């Protein structure tokens, strides 16, 4: 079964590469011949973004990192990649009751009086849904994408094999230590797939920022947190950085709060949020700094 899945995943790499490669060529030719549509560099940015979206979580994570590096990559590349920060195609929500039962041993209706099957957000690793527990608490339910662990495992294997081929056929490529970089990247990915680790981080951040009203971290419903499921406080009114609903004064206050928080993480606690792209960092209207995906 493992070798079949590996071969299927390898086929997907080739298939999506060809499909999105033809889209890139069509856009580029339109630009060159008719002088319309996006420029060549932006065509490349769209190609990378769409390819990463099709290939799934491992590559979406790579794209998220790339999107935060305008110091290294041109805006035509980072611009399209920003949509990977919080806009990823959802999985089939019909699978949710089975996942909840597998993770908790209970049916959806046993745990929630209300559960919105339309995701509040669909990211590379998980869906987030809004629900109401039987005791009336409104919660965010973070559900890991089904089959994700296996897919990431074989993605990393394909990348590792590809990197070894590059080392064989490109002189000096071994100096880049690409296989080792993939190993390190894989270790970080697996940490993000382990929701028990995220729950542990959440508790530590809440302890570090206890008494600080400028920073808000959602509390957990511990008895419903597992390797593939997190249930936590639902925070209403989240605004992304630069949201037009915030006045200049509110944005300045929010930026100052964020700066204070960063300094505390680095110089006070020695424990930082290492995945702070705009899909994980929010503000409330009053300038409160909200940290998610810890």
C-alpha cells in the first residue's frame, strides 16, 4: 500500500506540474504576443502559487514562508503567494463526523449543540469550524486534514529523492546541503501537525502572558484536545494586519502592542511564535494582539 501511495503521489507531482506549466505558458504567450494580462514574473508567481495549492500542505507551508520574504523574492512572486496564508481549498466536510468520532470517541451531536459545517477558515493543515458546546460555550474547532500525515511523509520522501538526484547531476549542489534542509523542514512540519504540541505551546504562551490584557490567546477545552483535534475559545472580530476597518491610530496602537509582545517573547521569555505570517496573527478593534496556531 505504501509503494502504491508513493507512486500515486509521484504521479500527482508530474501531473500538476504539467497542468500548471501549460497555464504558465498560456499566460506568458498572451503577455508576449498581445501585451495583455500579468507580466512574466507575475505569471511565474501564479504558477508557483497554483502548483503549491494543488500539491497540498507541505508545499503550501513552503509558499507561506516564501510569501513573507519580500527581501529575497520579487513582489510579483510574493504577492500571489500571500493567498496561501489563509485561503486554501477545504476538504470534504462530510468526513468531519467520522474524524470527531475517531479523535474523541463521541459523536458530533454528543459534544455540540450547534456545529457550523462551513469552515471559518481552511488552511494547509486544518479546518477551523465554529461550534457551541453543550454547556453553551462558543468554540473554535480545529480539525486536521484527513490523511495529511501520510501525504506529508511521502512528499518529504519525493523531495529527498529529488534532492539526491540534484546532488548527483549538478556540480557543487552538495554544498547547499539540500537533503539536510529537507530533513529540518520536515521536522518543523511534523511539529505543526501534532496538535498536542500546539496545545502545549498554547498553555505556555498563556502562562507567559498572564496578566497582560494587550495580548489574547484562546483558552483550550483540554478534554477535547487530541493529536488531530483542538477545541478552543472562539474569538469574535479578528482583524488582519492592515485591515481597512482600523483607523491609523488603532493601527499604531496595535503595532506598538505587537512590538512589546515580540520583545517579551525574545528577551523576556525566550519562547517565540515561530510561524507568524498574517494568517496566524490578528488584532481586535481595540488593538488587542491575538496569537493563533501556536
